[in-house]
């Protein structure tokens, strides 16, 4: 199945296409997509017409910038299924993601989409180190969330024996890992730490576990968490990225032997990085908002989706022979961006300060409050010892490195919210509350 020269690549004819061929394929796919949107989705046609555009206006890849973005609000306005491009009878599955308030975002798949979903997740798992015949412990939530069923379909496609554990029930998870001896686990990074805690409480050591690879995503995380998960569970951990509006997990994944950026499966998902303020493309390698077009999706093709995720496309060569571009970690979201007294702060910047300091755990929480007209940010961090000097040192480092004055509160181990298997919310905004 693998190419002799490209042992890390599952589908060389897709993952290692010569660049001119890949770009030609993308242009053809985007044109096809525009044609389908124009013909079958009235809301899309109306937006093209309002902008004076037809699908024929896409002559080269740069022309894509002339076409409008799709935003979460466009999906909400068309709730539940107004943007689908195939008849209702053709649909085979629905997923939904929680909105920031009000109605969830509903996404639909037909048989062709489910085939693509399994394909890109299979590639992601392969890049993460999984190989046919291994056993796969899937601790992503099953249900409307795309994580559980999405990983599940790809794992079966790759030929893994899949254990559909879903989230929560940590003791039972450990017992299953002990009994079924999986080599591969998938869950959120914060839940991987919860499992590590529980394992240590039981007196288990990494070498007692069969696990070798962890596929972690669905929430922001950093190298500090990677190193911790790797050391405590005895695995190689890679980042899996994705979102419901585009497909679910499996838009991109790191390669376990490289761990330097996640390969975007660009033969299905076309990436752009744009300035969060102007929407204009940024210079190569610069940070900005990731915008994705799901070129090959049939039931719900989405053009230029404004993910709100801040990342960059990594410059330079990769070491795996793929011709696909890699994205960096998600540094934050354009909308969970905290603006504190005029300074833009991403929670991950605070995490980076903690990482460099070393003496604290990766469990932290950002609490925003308002006193009078003043916004205050409290960084709550778990530490084995509550020394006032350490708290002051963190406040000083944040001031110097991030440029804002914050308050640091040290908490006892185990007191901050933990993941229940779902996404962990790091920011609690109490500014609207009395
Ligand atoms: O979280 C899909 C997924 C499931 C990805 C399992 C990976 C693993 P949504 O619920 O629609 O879909 O949430 C999508 O989650 O826009 C990011 O803000 C965030 N996100 C997803 N993966 C990562 C990651 C799934 N690896 C939103 N790093 C996205 C950072 C991530 N943030």
C-alpha cells in the first residue's frame, strides 16, 4: 500500500503529487465547486450575483480572493439545512456543533462525503503512526460531535480494530486500555492528561501500557502538553485538526516522525491565510485566519470558510516527501481573542509563558472580570506549592513577554476544571455578570 520511497505516506498519488499537478487539480476542483454552488444553492448564487461574479471568473487560484467568505452566521441564517447542494433524500448523516449561543450549526453528508471523511481520517491516522492491524481506542465523543464517528470511520477504513469508547468514564477507559491493549488512542489533549493522572493514581507506569501513538486535537494545545502526554503515556503524540463545517476531524494531521506542522489534505481542502482585520491574504508564512474551501464535498460544499482559527502555513521543506502544505498549531481564535485594555491576548500566549517557566502544571484557566470600567484578567494556575513569589514571577513574566498586567492565582493540584472528554474551555468571561 505504501510507496517504497515514501514510507510515511499512505496515498502517494494524492499526498505527493507534483506541485503543478496539485495546483491544476485544485483549480479544476474549485471551478467545479463554484459551478455546483451557483446551480444548486440559491443563497450562494445570490451572493455571487451581488458581487458581480460567475463561476467563470475563477481563471486561476488567485481569483479565489474575489469570491465572498462563508461565515458561521451564513450557516446559522440557513439553519438547519439551507446551504445543502443535494436533495434531502440523498443525505446519509447529520452532525452538529455547538454555536456560541442560540442554535447549533448543522452539517450534512451524503455517501460521497462520508467516503471522503473516511479517506482523510485514514490518512491522518496513518500519518499519526497507526498501521493496519493495530487496535484503536477512540475516546472522542460519539453523537452529534464529529470527533467520535469521524475518527471511527477513518480507523475502520485504514484497517484498525476500533474500540468506540467515546468520552468520559475514565476508570472504564483505563480498564479497557489495560484489557484490549490498543496501540493507538485518540482524544482531546486535556483528556489525555486526565487519563495520565488516573493511570498514575492506579500505580501504572507508561511502560505498563500498550499505547504507542496518540492523536490529539479538537482544542488548542502546545508542545508542553505534547511532551507531558508523551512522557506520561509513553506515546508519540500528533496534532489532528478539523472542524464540522468543513468535514470534522481530518482536515490536517502531523506526521509522527516529524511532528512539525499538520499536513493539510489539500486535494480536498483548499487553505488560505488572511488578515483577521482586512480579509486580505497575508505574506507567505505569516500568521492569520485560516480560510478553507471544501472543494470536493457534495452535500455541503463550503467556499472560503472563515474558521476564526489563527495559524500560519509553515515555510520550508518537509521531511516526508509530501507536496502538501503544513499548518502550524492553532495559536488562538480570532473570536476568543481577549482584548485587555487594548492589548490582544491569546490564552495560548499565557500558556507559552507558563511553559517557559517550567515549574507549573499545564492546567490553567483565564478568568475575565470587570471592576468599574477596568477589565481584569486572572490567570489561575495549578502548582504543587502555592508560593507568593512564584505568582509574582508569573505576573512579571506576562507583563514583559505579553505586554499586559494580569493577576496570577495559584491553585492546588486538581482544583481547576478538567476535560470530561469534550472540549475544555480555558476562558471564563464574567465581565457581563454582576
Ligand atoms: O473539533 C473536529 C475535531 C474532532 C478535530 C476531533 C480534531 C479531533 P468542531 O467541534 O466543529 O470540530 O470544532 C472546530 O475546534 O475551528 C478549532 O477552533 C478547534 N480545533 C479543532 N482541532 C484543533 C486542533 C472539531 N488540533 C474547532 N488544535 C476549530 C486547536 C482545534 N484547535
